[in-house]
């Protein structure tokens, strides 16, 4: 089935509106777009930072949502534990997310 470019763009816009209906996705969107820019390192985050900020989200959901909805954040998996300080507090992690800056 083929649709015009104009209709395809309109469909994309409508899909963006309803992408954040899930409350977990909305909480994570708020965390990344409103909370993160005010931290010391706005381009690095991890699940532990999210929970320390007071959000209640499961680790599996966090990973799934980051992969499906926030594609500008890429997972960095480490073989050893590393300490990162995204909010000024040292957090030991094996996986964290880094935002790709254009």
C-alpha cells in the first residue's frame, strides 16, 4: 500500500503525540528532557540515577523504553564496573546511557 508523502508526514506527527501515553515512558521522558539538562553531566545517565531522582520504574522497563523510544541515547556496556558521576554522586555501573550529540 502506498500513501503520499504528505499523509506519511501527518501520520508521523500523530504517532509522536501518542508515543508517550504509557506513564512509565512519560516519566522517563520528563526525566531525560526536564531533569537531565539541569545536572552536571546532562549527556550521561543510568538506571540508578533515575531511581535516585525519585522515579519508580523497573530496571527492565527502563532498558526497554530507552531502546524503543529514546534512540538518541546509546547504551554503553562495560566488562568491568565503572564509576560515573552524572548527578555529582559517584555511581558504580556496568551499563549506562550516553546521548549522541549532533
